[in-house]
C-alpha cells in the first residue's frame, strides 16, 4: 500500500510518501480502507510516534491518528462493526496512524460515520470533537444555563467546543483574533472577544467554565475569570494558577465510541459541523503539516 512514514525524529520535512506493508490486524481490530485522515500539528514529537507501549522503538511510523473510511476486514473478538461499514474514529497513539491506504484500528475506537458528512469532514471530527466534548462535559461539568469561555474559537477544537456548548444550553463567550469573530458567532457564540484589541479581563465577566485550547499567558490569566465552584480546563498544559474556590484541570483526550456516536448524532441533526481549513492529497502530507503549523484555521485533512 501507499503510506506516509517518518523514519527518524524530526519535523514534517522528514515525512516520506512510499510503499509500506499493509498493517496486520490483531484480535479486536478492524482493517479500514482509509478515505481521509487528519492529525494534530505536534504529533511527530509525541512519544507514541516513536515507541510502542512497551517502550520499544517502532520507527518508521505512520502519522495522523484521525480517520474516516470503510471497514474492509473484521478480526475475531470484534463487535459492533461489519465489512462495508463507513466509520470514523481514532487510532491508538502508540500504533501507526491513518496517513495510508489502510489502517488497523481497535474497533472500540470507531463508530459509524455521520451520514451527513463526507469523508474529509468526518476525518476532521474525532480528535477535536472528543477533546471538546471531554473538556466541556467530562472535565468541565458544563450544564444548561452556565457561562463558558472558549479560547481559540476558530481552531479545530475550539470551533466544535463553541457548537457543543451552545447546543447544551450554555452561554458561550468565544475568544480569538479579530478575523475569527464572524466564524465564532456563526457557530453559536453569544459574544466574541478580540484578543488583539480587547482586554480579556474587562470584556469577560466571571464564568462557570473556561476551556482553553491556546495556553501560555492566556491560560495563566484565565483563572481569575472563573467563579467559585467553577473550572479552568486546558488541553495545552497544566494550569499554573487554580481559580479561587474552583478547579484547574489538564487532560489528554481518550477514545470513546459512545461519545463518537453522540458527535455523529449531533452532526446528523445539524447541530455540529467540523471546521475543515484545508485538504491535501496524501502524497503532500509534508505540505499539510507545514500548513497547519503556519496557522491554517480549523482542521487540515489528508485525502487518501
């Protein structure tokens, strides 16, 4: 099969489009014919890109852990999926990803693909969607009527967080650069704070939850926005300041079939749309990684 692989530690310039063995499926796996894949911009530096769960070197490795495609093989011990099913989901961080014509994936990490999305849109949903869901609800405890700040509202994760928070009945305050204002409000934000022009502290009253996808100084300043009993949740780094009377949470997203199914349901009922910023052919994966690191908003997707 054709695949994108990286043989030595480095950046996107080290990605190679080449022939590779079709992946072996283990008990509980399915083999997916990949139609589209997406990635996190920093995943080439993740430990799981280079070693398996036992700490053994596994290079060359295939990046891009989000996928949408069609099940072509089902192994023993697999339940809930059949050959021919259109699926989307995540590959394990310590196994090869989906920047390839085929990917071996644990069936429990996949769900039926939303009927209303094409493969490229569906590939943009799993990582960002699960991250937004878990940040808002699992760790943030967001409930109807509460006020939430979403930092980085134009990004792949932030744009979905805005939609999910709004659909859950939250009052959504989105932040970002000025050119993101129209998108954030189109997605459902009640208020937009232009961080290039407005003072965060002056523009945002105290809220029940801050969901951070940006980090740095913005994360440090956000603790003061949180009401007692509220939460500051970040996917970038552990918050160094805990809100007075509240919680500070850093988490790494986990695969979850039930949550994927709920994201698919919301997509099919019109309440959720992933933001695809650019699509590249698989052979141009290096350009795709470079584009994302240079600030393309939303998700960058590989068409396989």
